[in-house]
């Protein structure tokens, strides 16, 4: 026997589950007469009535109940198959919100390694810092320092402790140079002084808007920048900048934030594990050089 048109089966399935032609029409955004016409075409094709029509109510006949048992599973399986096809055909994308200087100086140079390992995953990088609203930004992850409260609704995983160091072109003490300070962390030099015990009284300060401007100024020989180890590790490794006093923890830490715990099989979890691995490599270099 030739199968009836798929559209008639779909209309029947919705109407049978809803128990009403009116509700089925609303769900499918069609008219009541369109539902009735499709059901009638199906009944004519099968040669049986599928609904008992009593005034404005409809009830499944035994034949209709039998058909519903099949269409319910059929359309559920079809929907699942379509969703799987769509998922498999779309490359995995991970969106990360990250402080601009760390993104520029540390993360981007290392993304080549990530893409070589996971060519099917694309990283969408958003340069931002501070408080994060996952509902508005639609990012998967945010790398943040814990200098603000993110509340209990956000899942947080500690990545590493922050370590700050004074860097300049000089190989010896660089405190005689102007001290380059970033507006994003105005108390950084004061905290560093308290932690390492070096007296900065009488030092000249030059302010820049962002850390990457301070680092560029230090590379140009204009002074000593105070920076996170993540921001200058490549310049330290290459010998472009010196840090004679080393890097010390400042009491803060970096966390990976997400709107919910990560599924180990999803791209965001794969990226998070890679990120932590790379940060640990940087920590080992800074602490053991």
C-alpha cells in the first residue's frame, strides 16, 4: 500500500496528541479548516475514520489510536535525527571573554597550538574585563581575576594565583626608572611594594590607560612596568624584558567563569582544560627560571 503524504501524518499526530483540531491549528499556525482538510485526506487514503467527531470535540477511533502509537515515535525519532545532523554539521565554537592585555600578549600567541590539536573547534575571543553577564554576552567562558564579586549563580573554577613583577629593559634593579602604572589597577604598585618590601618613595609615576600600553612603554625603554606574569612571559623568555626582582603572588587569582558546570564532552570543557595546561606551563617557567 502506498504511504500517505507525510504532511497529513504530521497534522494527524499534532491533532491526536492535542485532542483538538483547534489546538492543533494554533500549534501549527494554520486554520481549523486546514487541519480538517489534511485529516480528511489521510482518512480517505487509509479508508477508515481516525476521529469521531462529536459536536466540536474529536476523539480517536481504535484505528486512530493505533496510528498515533506509530506517528508519535516516528516524529520524535525524526526530530532527534535532524537535530543530530545539524549538530554534527556545525563546527564547535567556544566563546571566551578575556582581559584585553592577557588576550593579546598571552592567549592569542598560544591559540595556534590549540587549533593544531583541535582543528574542529573555533575560539571566538571577546576582549573584556570585570563583571560578566552571560545572558547578555552569550559567551561560554570568562577568564577573570577575583577583584569583584560574581555571585553564587556563576560556576567558578580557579585557574592560578596572580603573580606580578616589575619589568624593564635593564638587567639590574629598575626602580630608578619611571614607574609605569595602569589605570585598570591603580593600587598595583602599592600592593607590590608591600609584598616585596622595596621602598618606592620618591619614584616618578607615569600613568597609562591599559597594561599593554605600559608594557609597550617598557619595551621602548621609557620606564618600569608592573605586569602579570601572563602579560609578559613571552618577552621574558625572549630576553626583550628583564625582571630582576622576580614575580610574586599579589593575593588575587584568576578564575574561569561559566553560567553552569562544564560538560566534559563539550568544546568549552576541552578548551578550559587546554587553557589550564598552558597556564601551568607558564607558571612552571616563571617559578623555575
